[in-house]
């Protein structure tokens, strides 16, 4: 089963909490603080697996959570880091944040991509010891791991895409020029899913070809197999537009070219303008009339034109040489830039306030991170925090909820008294 789109939930591990412990030893009644730091939460990492060519592994399993870091322990022992979670995807998988629809990453190289970062472990109370504070009874909790609802979209990576009506000989061509072994049949829609083949020929650079299921008029409106598979030619550098010129059917080859180009354009504007080579197929049983009509049309348009027979192999070498030369002049395979640059950007307007038993609860991941990174038991830090609350509109909302000086405010477990 070919699946090229999926939605999943990913969450990195939370950092472990710092410990609040004190050194205990016989004859040493007042040992200092010795609470160790929490371990880091595991990251969620995406990696290409060359053996995968569909996203079918994500059809039923939808939740991917990396391990949390362990809490710190006494004797200054740090908690163990949470294990990273590695998710393997086919080459060419684009990850988007569902909330913003922005691209987080294009997984189309050999690198490991950290998509959700594990939270840092919190400091143990050992770090908070200073000359005036010998026995700190607080530590920091670990930071929360990042979490996202993401979509995975596979857009195959190929240099050359084969497009055309069903039954024109696309799969037969890829089977004779590459290592691919597709199903071939004398009926329409033999190919039901896109597949890739690698062409390796002495004297030429190797390149990847994508066999795409056949298109028909109205594919953009769902006719035939529809045009959903065209997402897999989006990245192709060059299209081979195959037209059947055999005498077996009496269709107009020029009309056929126009229809396919129209379908390409209606899938994505500009797709029909991708560099093309028009390939007339099945010339072992050619119709002279059809060829002449086609030649006149493509030459007028200045599109390279080749005649081939995959059966007798006539014209294949010339075609491959032309593909090789053309690819050398074309830009590399399209990869998508990350659009989601600063994940924190919108965070600041993202908060929730609630009141329960006289306590005001503020829920905001970004704020939690800030609080976690400061010692709010220091007056100076507390002032800074209240300034942030004012700047971000949280303060106004607290007032709407009726907060007054001296009331208790709770930010994810950090409790302080409202000052303004
Ligand atoms: N005579 C002749 N027949 C060919 C040639 N190439 C392909 N065929 C035949 O044309 C028919 C269709 O070939 P396919 O390669 O399956 O066509 P396709 O374009 O992949 O078709 P879809 O997968 O349905 O889109 C098969 O019966 C092939 O044997 C050729 O060069 N000469
Ligand atoms: Mg086919």
C-alpha cells in the first residue's frame, strides 16, 4: 500500500527535575546541599531510511513520544538522560507543523534532523548554594520537551519524471533503462503507485527516474486515478512527456500533449512549464501521420523530440544522452527550506489563565521556560518576571480575573505573590 501523507503527534522527553537533598554523614550534622541535576529529555529525530518508499508505517501508529530524563538524585548524582526517539521516513518526506502549516524540515539527506528538542534537566539544589544561602530548599524542575502535531508528506526525489496518458509505455521504458521492475500491461492504469528507478549507463552520470501513474483528461477533477500522484513530479528536474504514436489507436497526439500539460498546470501552476522532452513511443508499430503532426507541433514550440521503441530499443541511447546533457544544465533537485524559523515567535500571545480556590494559574509553555531558567526566589528576578507579565498582556488578563496584591499566582508549579 502506498501512503504519501500522514498526520502524527510527536513529543520530546521532558527534562528531569533537580533534586533537593542534603549531605548526610555520621558526625557531620550539617552537610551541604547535594541534590543532583535532572537528566535531559530525549529528542525526536527524523532520519531517512533508503529502504522505505511510503509512509504506510504511520497509518495506524500516530503517537511518538521520546523518553523523559530522570530526576536528579542525592550525592550530586545527575539523572539519566532520556533516550532519543528516531523516526525513519522515506527520502523526500516534508514535515509541517499542523497549526501553522509551515515547513519544519525536508528530510531528504543523510543527516539526522532533530524535530522536537528534549527539555533540559533542572538544576539540583547544589547549584543554589552561596555564602548567604547555605541550605537552599529548592531546585529547578526540568524543562518540558517540545511537542507538535505534524503532517508528513512524501514528495519523491527524482531527476526525471515520466508523464503521459495510461498505456503509452512509461513503465516499459523505465524497465529497460533502469533497475526498476514495474508491472507492465496492455490496459490502462497498470501502474497504480509511483515508483523510482536508477539509470546507470557507461559514460553518463547516473540519474533517478520516477514512473508516475497515467493521467487522463479531468484527472484534476478526480478522473482515472486523479492527479494526486503529481506531487511526486513536483521536485523532478525534467519531465519526459510520453506520447503513443503507434498505429494501434487513432487519437490525435498533439491533443494528448495539450491535455496532459493542462492537467499538470491545474495541479500546480507552472508545473506544465517544467523542462520537458517529448518522447514518441512504440515506433516499431508507428503511424507516420501521427509522428509528422507531433513533430511539427513540438518543433514549433522548440521542445526536444525523440522517437523510441522500448521493445526494439531503438532511439533509447540518443534519448539517454540527451537526458544526461539536459540534467547537467538544470538546477539540482528542489529541496524545501525550513519555514518555521523561530518556534517561540507566537508563543508569547499563547497563554491560559484560570482561577481555583483563590489561586491564579497561568499556563504557557514559553513562560514556564523563562521561569525555569531563573531563580524567582530572588527579588530581582521576581521583578523581572512581573515585567514580562505586564509586557505580554498576562498582567491585564490577571486583573480581569480580579487579581490583587498579595494573591497567589502559580506558573506550572512556581508559586509567588502578586506584587502590583
Ligand atoms: N509495440 C510496442 N509496445 C510497447 C512498447 N512499449 C510498451 N508497449 C506496450 O504498451 C502496453 C502498455 O505499456 P506500459 O509500460 O504498461 O504503459 P504505461 O504507460 O506504464 O501504462 P499505465 O501504467 O497504465 O499508465 C504494454 O502492453 C506494453 O507491452 C513499444 O515500444 N512497442
Ligand atoms: Mg505503467
